[in-house]
């Protein structure tokens, strides 16, 4: 995929900024369609906002009715484990959580993407630095336990956080096919396993 300027990304991602420009946004999008193409596993459609994302961009906080509608729609996208098993290997989950790779045209497959969790969350007592955009995940399983409700909620949150907060900054890891079902199982183990660095000092 060709390189795209930061300005172009911002202008494309914020249709609200074009609201009074008539056909200008449509012309700009048409130019982008002509200029970029899908290469490898990096599909061009990822450059464009979905309808619910546009609503979150146009207003800092959409009305509650709009948020409720978006969340109800996004909840329908969540797919729980086909085999009913929610947990994988926490050691593999740790690798996924601290990896930010993937979703670029040079990647051969989508199956080794990282979760990039470290960008927004504290996950281990041993981390020297960590993201603070999202809440700390320290002692996640230890504090919350592993009831059916909390396990199902956590899976859903990883799969599509927009189902719980329409304008969440957290990516739709499952719904957007960033991570596979097996990778999400590994992340679940990382969060809940008592031997994981998340729950053990």
C-alpha cells in the first residue's frame, strides 16, 4: 500500500470536518479510491470509517440514544468460542499482548498479529513503562474472579469493545479480524491465569 500522509488520514477519518464543503469530501474519497489499493493482507477498506465510527468522530459524545443503538448493534457482532472454551496458554497471551506487529502489507498472514495491549494498559508488576489510555489490568483475574459473567464480559470486551462503549478507543480485535479466536483465548488466559504476570507479583 502506498504511503499516506498524516493530514490525508485525518481528513479522511473526520468527515464532520467536511460537513459544509458540499461534494468536496466525496471528491477527496474518490481520489483516495483511485490512489490506494489492497496489497497483501492490508485491505484498503481499513482506511474508511464505518457509520458508527463517523458518529463518534462528529460528536465528542453522541446522545445516549445514539450510543445505546450503536452498542446494541455491536453486541450482535460478538462471537463466543465455538467450542465453549475461553482459555488458552497465558504465555502465548503475554507474547500477543506485548506485540504491536501486524496488519501491514509486508505481513504474510493475519495469524501472527499482535494485540498491542501494552500501548494502553498496564499488565504486569514488572513493566518499566506502560500505556495509561486504558485502565490498568494488574491483578485482573485475581480481583475480578472467574465467574461466567466476568469471563463472558471480558471475552466480549476484547472481541468488540464498542459493544460496551460505542466510542471506545479500544480496537475491535475479533470483529475487525485483528486477532483470531485462538489468540483471544490466549489473551484471556493471560488475564485470568493465577500464574500469569498479570496476577502474580
